[in-house]
C-alpha cells in the first residue's frame, strides 16, 4: 500500500520542486505525502490527489456561487415578468457603451487568466506574471468604469426604491432620444407647450405644491402609492362612475372588435389618419406591453366616444389639457411611451403620464446584482494579487499549478455572471 | 460486500499511548489555529454544547412564562424575543452544526480512514466563521434582541425596531460556515477514501453526512442571498420584499423555505446516520438493508428540495401548487420509513445491549416516528389549513428536531465520547439521563399536540384559561427535560477529569474509528488503512477483554 502513494502521482517528478510550501503546516513529521513533493499537504498521498481535491472543491464552490446569485436572478425574472414596462423604461437609463466596454474588459481578463494557467503549466514564469498583471489591470478598469456609472446613477437620483427620485424623465434620456427620436421630440414639444400654457394662464394652472408641470402630481401620486397602483386599473374602475359607463360600452365592444380587429392594426401603421384616435390605435398595436384593463382600448377603437371633459375645452385644467394632447400623439410617438409604461390610460378613459410602477425596484435589482458582482471582482483582485506574489516566488510550474488554475476558474465564473448581467440589464428590447 | 475478512485490520494501531491529538501540541493558540479536524471538531462540540445550554435556557424561560395565562415572568415583548432567540440559537447554532460539524468533523476522517478532511484550512475557517456568526447573534441579543421568530418573515422583519440586522447577519455568516463544512465533507468523501474503501463499504454515518453536505452546498447559498437581501432591504429599502415599496413578501417566504425546508434535512439526515451506527453497534449485527438506508438518505436530500411550498399552504399559494407540494411531501415518508423499518429489522434477533447510546437510539425510534407521522398530517393540505400556526406544528417540529436530531446527537455524543476524550462516562448516570430526557421530551411536547388541535396558536403570550392545565403539564415536562440535560452535563464534565480510561473499542463496534486508540493519535492512521470488508462485518471476530474493558480482535 505504500506503492499506492506513488501510483497516484501521475505528474512526473522533477528536480524543480522549490523550497518550503504553505501546504506543509507541520514540516518534517515523516508522515503522509512523499518528501519529494514539498507542495503536497501532509494529508494527501500524492500531488494528483491534492490537485483533484482542489478541483472538485473549487467546482463545488462555483456551484454555491451560482446558487448564491440565483436568488437574484430569480427576483429579476419575477419582477421582469410582472412589470415588463419597468424594465423597458429603466434600461434607457443604463449606459450601454460603458456596459459593453466592461464586457470587453472582462472577456479580455478571462483570456489572460486562462493564459496564465497555461503559462504556469508550461513553466513560463515571466508569462504567468504578465498575464496575472493584465488580469488585475482589467479588473481595476472594470471597477473604475463601474464607479463612473454608479456615480452618474447617484447623481441622477436613480437609486433603490426608498431613495428613488430620478432627475430626468425617460424622453430626456439620450438612449431614448436616439432610439425613438419622434417620441422624444413629441414629448419635448408637449412639455414646452405645457410650460407656455403655464406662463400665459398662471392662475388657471396653479397646481398643488406649486409644481410647474401638470404631470408631476400624477407621477408623485403613482410613485408614492405603488401598492395601491399594483391593484391595477380594474380596482379603480369600479370606484368611478365614469368607468361604469365605460364598462357598459366595453361590453358592447367585443362584438365590434371581433368583427373588425384589422382596422385597429392598420391604424397603428398609418400615422395620424384620425385626429382623435391615434394614441389609442398605438395602444392597440403595442400588444400586451402594459396591463391596462383589456376593456379600455376596445371602445375607442371606434372613433366616436371622446372623453366627456373634452367638451369643456376653454376652461380645462392641465390634466385634461394634457390628456387631450396625449391623445394626439401619433402611433410612432406613442408606442415607445406605451411600452415603457410612461403613457397609460386611466381607468376612466383619458391618458396620463406616469412613471412606471415599481420603477425603483429595477434599480434595487440593478445595484444589488452589479454590486454583488463587483464585490466578487474585488475579491478576485485580492486573490490574483496573492497569486502574483506566489508566482513571484516561482511557486508554479508543470507539477504545481492548482491554485492558479482554481483562481482562474473562479475568475471565469465572475466573468460569466457579468456576461449574463449585461444583456439582462442593459440590452432589454 | 462481505469480502473475505481478516481480523488483522481491527488491530489497534501501535502508538505511544501518551501521544494523542489532545496532547500533541500545547497552549491555547495550538487550539485556536489548529488544522487538525479532531481539535476543530472538539471546539465545535464545546461551542455547540454551550449554545445548547443558552438555547435551553431561553426555552425554559418561554415555558415558565406559559405556566399561567397573562404575565408570569416577563413582558410580552420579552416573550417574543425569548422565543426568537430560542429558535435562532437552537436552529443556527446547535442543530445545524451539531452532528455534521461537531461529531462529523471528528468522526468522518476516522471512519473513512483518512488523515484529515480535504481542506483543513477551510475547516478551521468554517469554525471561525461559526464563532463570528454566533457573536453577531449574541450582539443582537445584547443590543435589542430580534422578535421576529427565527423565520425573519417580512414585512415585520423590515419594520420592527429590534436589532434584526445583527441577527440576520449572524445567520448569513453561519450559512457560509455550513457551506464550507459541507464542501469539505463532499470532497473528503470523494477523494480521500483509502484503498479498498468503496462507496458501499462506507459506514452509513458517512452516507448521511454526504447527503447532508449535498444539501448544505446546494441550499444554503440561497438563504445566504435571501438574508443579504433582507439586510439591504432594511438598510436602503430595495422594494423586493417590502410591500410598502412595491415588493412581494411571499417571495421572501419562497426563498426562505427553499433553503429552510432542505435545512430541516440538514438537521435530521445526519441524525439518521448516527442512529444507523448505534443500532448496528448495540445489536452486534450488520445493518439490514445497507444500500436502502444509504440511498434513502440521498433520496431524502433530493426530495427535500421539492417540498418547500408545504410551509406556505396559507400564504396565498395556488391550490394546484399546494397539491403538488403536498404530494411530494408525502413521498418523503417513503425513504424515511425505509430507514425505520431497516433499523427495526437490524435489531431483530440481534444481541441488544442497552447502553446509554442505545437508549437514545431507541428513544429516537419512538419519538421520531411520532414526529414523522404528524408531519404527514401537516402535509395534508386540508388538515394543514386548520393546524397551521398552532401548537400542533410546534409539537411536530420539536418531536422531529428535539426528539430526532438532539436525541441522536446525544446518542452519538455518548457513543463517541470515549473516542473524543479517552474517558468513559458513568453508565448508570447515563441511563438515568437518557430516560429523563425521553420522558421530559414526551411530557413537554405531547400535550402540545392536544393544545394545537384545540386551537392554541403558536407564539402567543397569552391564552384562554382552559388551556392552562395542558400548558402546565408541558412546562413541567420541560423542567424534567432540563434536569435530564443538567445531569448529563454534570457527569460528562466529571468524566473528563476523573472517568476511567477508555479502551480503543469499548462497544464492540466494527467501523474504522474504533481501530485507533482513544483518543486518536494526531495523524489518525499511521498508514492508510486497507479496507477489505463491509463496515458492519466482523462483529463475531471481536471478543471482550476484561483487562482493558474493551473489545479486541478474537484470535
């Protein structure tokens, strides 16, 4: 059975084994691993057994890491499934270029990590150190970019739920402007109109809290009571009398809708054919992106029933003015806004501008996931520095490269998690 | 399995008797920074027992308060804190590490025939993490003890003013300690088996530890991230769990039970392993249905991941989901019953020795079966709706956790005590202690089944006057239980100083740990033992040696 100790030693023995090693807590007890392998800890019989144990250990550890993140991915999945508009809305606030840069940086670092392992296996001491250094440099670059991104988010009030207070509306964000120029321009025009209205008719437009924009109270209201909002428009509908009238129409509507679903679709493609029905048409076209009561789009697909307050045009307050303006948006303008949940239909008919429900939750998940990933990167930096020190002592070679192999495996996992985070957070479509 | 057996491999390894792991190095630092699995295990054992005393103290406070309706001893807020601390200490500090980390750490390499666990440093780190986690729990206790119950349900845990964060952070750290122990054990069992130790020659305790380790590694990370989210939720308001910010509190329950149901198997599966060892050793008979017992541990580990929803029948889960969870929960009764019947079959026609560990094993069979069967009641959805959050649930999980895990832990502790310390405990006192614990257990918890079916809700400070009699019965049972443990603590401590020296094999058991001296030498085995037989063969090749008062190989 003594032979067993050597039999497992598939890694060839060579004269190149250096000095003392950490694995030997108790030196010179004449026990356990053969003395020609000073890097083998006392309780292992052979270098191969030690390496295999380490390999299995690190893989198990990676499994626990994946499960650790899985809680977050699970939360992400649930909130995205329940609130798709929030994720669509919020992804405009993330800087895709920075995210892409970080992806490239991390992939590069994974390459150099793998290269470091290879170099260690081949005994290319210098190359090991260079590759570890590049890996560390990439990790620092990643954290630097992350710092820039985080500070922008903090500055713009894009914080987890309790502190969530964005400084810009979605149509003011560059990414949105670039992707949906018409919608952004339309909203900018609309806001300018509201400003002008306020300037000319200041008395009429006096709104609670002295807020300049009519949409602000609405937004605040929604943001302040997400739980109520979560109940959905159906609950509100039962409370308002106007809505009961709407429901009456809605019950007749399925027949019409069933007979002529096509016009609504066509209307979505032909902008501004009807003065009154465009936004509604867009809403019908934006299939299922929002959870508005299904009854709502149907009655207005037929152009006739304008909201009752429209008759009071001369003395309308800004909510009504805004609702009318919003109805005039063309489908091209309205669709992105509908999809992002910014433009929503109230239970009793008119459109309103809101910030998506649970918008802050996206940033909670964003900060938690990327933050936890960042912590892993920082831990990785620490381990790589340790590996660099050990490589400096010429610890690694063809017979002993386990630690650097295991560190690289960990690093690949950290990289891989980012490869998932980047599209899930930044590239939502 | 029954390979040709020789008595040769049961010979006690020659070693200077004065040199063992307890005396190998001197000084407090040689303990705190030891890499020896036996010393780490012993430190775990001491820490777990101290925590057990603390948790037991809180239990007695809770029971004493319930002697009368209304105030007996403490205020209602203190009552909430007392039962939370009792639960958190007992679950996170005692039962989860009790058998795997304390007993398992010492026994696993010995039974396997290895010199140490695969990663001794990680092992030490997991103990240090345990201490750190325990300190955080204690900190919470000192600042203003959490009053959420050990389950930390939101939204109460995000809104109460007590020190939830230190308690949760403590549990978070303890989780990592548990993960690292599990990881270490899996790798050790995979990679450090000596020549001839095939999977099906491993003692059943190792199978149980392996199944436990798999659960620890796969379930604990999820509670880790959940508790971390809870902490951040409390700190900055994530809105993931907190309904006032748009979060979903039921999601927390899903995450929590995704870990915490498998965690009850982290608590009970190693207990099964201990019982398998005890039943064999004290019936002097090879185990009946070895492979069934071994694989049923893995089956329980696997099924344990699919049943978390049975904690949430009343949380607004769909009826279909409830029915599925209920059905899978019933399935777990199968591998569990396989074990029970195999143990009974092992005892059949065995030469049963009623030593203290065996008394605990018999108590386990009795008590755990009651706990298991009432678990099937609770898994039935229609019954559960009525019994949810009543004393019936309390009685059920105390029969399983206390009657199952702790009884097995006590059995294992007595069984391996001579190996750990090199001293024998007084047998008569041991038997009295075991009987007191058994009686106390049943007196304490059986009335709670009746209380539960009559509608006494759990965690209540006050109760209707008609429940007084049963509550008082239960409290007196708790005092008997306390007396049993106190007696045990006294004679065990005394035996360390003045007990007779233990022989290598005081019980006539056949697993490898009994082939090395008591206490074991620093390196366990001077040469990796060659195993050429099943773990429970060779009972007839041992004879009692009057001089050493232990079993030696028959010539």
